[in-house]
């Protein structure tokens, strides 16, 4: 489909995973640990063996024989780079010497009517050629161009310099993918109308005016797109429809673009975002391109369906035409990021959201579009609070913790959320929708931007190491340590100078507190004030119906390493359980990160589950999660299974927020006896704590064999619901506010 074939300028952002170093962890551990010396000796032996192996390879005959070949490969690569640079220079020189009468007449920096948004990722020549066509052929409305450089390498970015005469460049130091890159570009625009353009398009005469005229003259049109033609003068798209199975039909593909059949304006289901025009307020209202589909595919189809959900039409405009150089570079990006697995995955995501609407079974997707947000205005007399996270903004437990603080403090403070690199406010509001939080009053900024307003009255900084990642930015600073993950001593030594800025440390659980204190002592640091504030959970209504299905649920991010949720082990255990309880089902829900390694892990899980009654729900909506919790009889949590907690505590669950959420819905939790979850579950009363998969299977089989109205089952569900209430968001925010008050008074 169009979304699957156009260039996606994507590279994985910096990982938010902690740095794992066995040597560093060994150095952190107390000197009384008898295994430290052996571990260090073993690592040194491994290093020496590797160095010896490298020396043997370099001394070998094959290494000497292949030396000319390696030299030739290097020469060829250098020649290719030089030729590319020369081609880029020729285009840049041509543009710098060329006169653009229409640009002189219609380009407007201060008060444009229309904003054109173009993304670039390491393709300066293609982008400059695109801008050249825009400057030459754009007229009818005063316009600006916002050029978003989506994390290009430094040399490729420098080659965009000629664009500065007719474009405002927004430089992103990391790639934010197609959707979020466009969202950030949108928030840098000033026009009443916005047009999203791939950098692989060539504009033709009078391409813009027909699109904007439709939007200006007809308030019922929410989005408009042109006739798209391929470089060999075949029709590429005259609008498109999406079928119930998620496949698409692009009208007229391969036909004669001058065929009268495609010369009439008509409403369509979607138009590729290779060239798509909208009113500013419409794009804002539907929260822009959705993070649900990152890193690529289906986000433009989803956008158009969201526009339709507002009661607005998506319209094909035949009197506007652009040339789309489809697939010029998308193949290389797809190979680089292994995006072949994304098309079927995102199709399933798309259908999970839109299937009922496409089939005519529902008019809209409930809860997808929140009420319009008010403009952000600082409120006089209220204290200022800065929250900082060094991690990617994707739905997860840590994000829920920090963003619940943000939402809960907006009534009593001016709250700013800071990230190292830019994110859009549209994304923050989407996070609020996904986490059922009202974040409309929260300002979002980069750390550099936020630091200009320092000092704040209070700063809360999140991190995954024993020492905070940045200097304190407030009069009072709180360090929120999710867990003291192993980190290189060099990093920790650099951060020692920050530690004195912080008056308070907050951790998730007594389990985290124990290991935080242990790590701090290993560094010879004095223990600060430490408070345990358990994470907030999205609790089911108090009137929850405990009528359950023979269904087991596991909720957690699909990832590997660290405190992975171990969905692979759940499938293994369920295979054994299915023999004893053939009617049972296993449902696995959670966010799926964009990185290729995690998509590969997810695909492996699907293969592992073939032939079993296992259902996957990647990036499940809040509404779907609520239904899953309501239906599930049992809840499994296996993070930390098989881990030696004494030596690798970071691989265990820090708290287990989903356990509390499941309990609130009357699910009976079964948690492995590692990390934080055992403190949440009273074994035998509100759930069970187990040691082995065999024990998990045996307990689950016994529980599923009992009738739903069994007295012991009902009592356990009731106990689970009652125990979950201490993790309500209201209780959590009350603890945070009291913590801030008591800290400020000291």
C-alpha cells in the first residue's frame, strides 16, 4: 500500500536501555561478595583470549592475502562517497545560482497562509531537488517551508545549507521516525493550512492552489490530496480505499493519468501522506500521526480515518498533480531496519483499531480522539515543577509513573516535562490518551530549553543508575531511581558531582530500596533520604463483575534483556497447561518497541505459539486492556524467572504495576518469587507466589478446574480487589504531594 511503499526516513533512536557491564557491576558489589574476584578473573581471561584470537587472525596467511581486497573495497567506498558529494554539490550550486520568480512572490516567513512540511534523512540531493521544484512551481497562497532534518549524519545535514534561503530548517539530533518527525515539523509551522510532503516528490505547475482552495471553500473537507504520477508518466494514485482485511486499492494505479476516469474530484478513504493537505486545527484535533505505528507503515491511513471520524471528508483533487519517485530509497531503509516484519505487524495493529469500523459494525473507535486542548498558559502564583526523563516516550510502567505525577500536579503547579531530544506536544497528548491521563496542561520541552527557565521550585529527575543523570534544576531536587542498573564506573564518577544537588531519592518498592542502598554503599556514598512510593495503577471500577472466562492474561512490554517480561516462558508453560485445560486461552498484551531486535522477538513469540490458543495484543488500547482484565481469570507475571536475584537483581521486576491492575479487576495473580511483585501478592490469600513453571502450571490448572462461584475462588478475587486499592492514582498523587511538602519544609 502507499504507506508501505513510500520512503520512511527512520533509524532506531538511542536505546533507553541501561548500559550493562558485568565488570562494572562486579565493581559495584560489596567486597564481601565471594564471587567478585572470580568473576573479574574470568572476564580478564576472556578478554585476553579475544585479544590473542585477533592477533592470530592478523598474523594469518589469509589475512595477508586478502589485504589488497580490503584496500580495494575501501577505495571503492571512498570513490562512491566522492561521487555522491560531487553530485550533491552540483545540485546545490545549481540551486544557489537559479532565480525563482514564484518564490520571490509567494514565499512568506512571518505570516504564511500555508506551511509545507518536508522530511529529510541523509538524502540532501533528493531533498534539494524536491525544494527546487517547490520553489519553481508553488503559487496562489503565501507559503513557508519547514524542512525537518530527521537525524541525518553531520555531512549530509551540512549539504542542506542551500535550502536556508527558502526553508526554515528544524534539526533533530535523533531520528523520530516518519510520524513523529512530521508532528514536530507541524508544531514548528505558522500557517492555517499544512501540507505534508515526502522529499521524493517533484511538484508541477499550480499544484498547491487546488488543494488549499478545496479546504478553504468546503468546511466539510478535512483532508485533500493530489493526483500522484510516477516518473514514467503512469498514474500512481488517484486516492485510495482500505479493505476490511487491511489491504488497499489505489485507484487507477498504472493507468494513463490523462484518462477522464480520473479527472473528477471525489471523496476517498485515504490519500498517501506523500502529499496530503489539511487544516491546522484538524490535524491537531486528531493528534497528528499516531505513535501506535512506529517506526513506519499505516500511519497515513490511520490519520485519514481519524479525520473521517470527525465527520469530515477526505478528497481527491485531480487538478493538482505531483510526481512521486516511489521506492527510490525505501528499499535500503527497509533492509537496514528489517522493516519487512513491520507491514504485517502494523496491518494487525491497524485492524485491531479499525476492523469494526471497516466492517460497518461500529461507527467510530471509542476514545480515539480526545476533546480539543486549551492553549498552554502559565498560571501566576503557582510553583514550578520540572520532570525529566532520559528515556523514549512510549507507553510503559515508568512513563505511567512520571506522567501520573505530571497530570496530578497540574492542579497545584505549572508543570514542564523535559526530554533530552524533542518530542511533540501531540505525542504527549497521545501518551495521555494511551495511559488514561489528562496531560493537556503539561508543557513539553527539551532539557536545553527547560534549563533556561531554571531554577524550578521542584525538579523530579528519573534515571536507571544509582546516581542522577543530570545536575539538579530546582530549588529542591528529587531523584526518582527506577532501579540502580549496572553502569560503567566512568559514568558514575562523572555523576558524583550531581548527587549533592538532590535532597531526596524516591524508589518504587522495598526491593528497589534494598538494592539502591547496596549499590550506593558499594560506591562509598552516604545514604540520602529514601522514600518508597509505589507506582499508580489504572484500577478497574469498584463494581467489577467477577464473572470470568477460562483465560490467562500477561501484560508487559515485548522486549528482551534486562527485566524482560518473559512472554516466551509464558507460552512454554501454557503449552503444558493446554494439555490439562484444553479450553484455556492465553492473551499477551503490551507495547511493542520500534527496535528491530524487539520486533524479531515478537515474531519469534508468534511462531512459538502456533497451534495454541494464544492471542497477541501489541500496543493494546486502554479500552482493550480493560476488557482483557475484565475477562481474564488468572494473571501471570514471570519477569525475573530463573534469575539469581542476589547477583542480577536488575533482571527482576522492580514493582509490577500490571499485577495491581489485574488484581483490581478480580484476576488471581500468579507471580514468580523474584523482585517486587511478591510484596504485592499475599500468597494463598490474594494470589499465589511460585518458584517453577511446573508449579505455575499445577496451580493454574487447579484454579481453572474450579467453578466460578467456588467459595475459595470468590474470596481470593475479593481479597485481590481490596489489596489493589492502595495503588490508586489518587493515593499515589497524595503521597507525592505530601513528599514534596515535607521535603520543602525541611
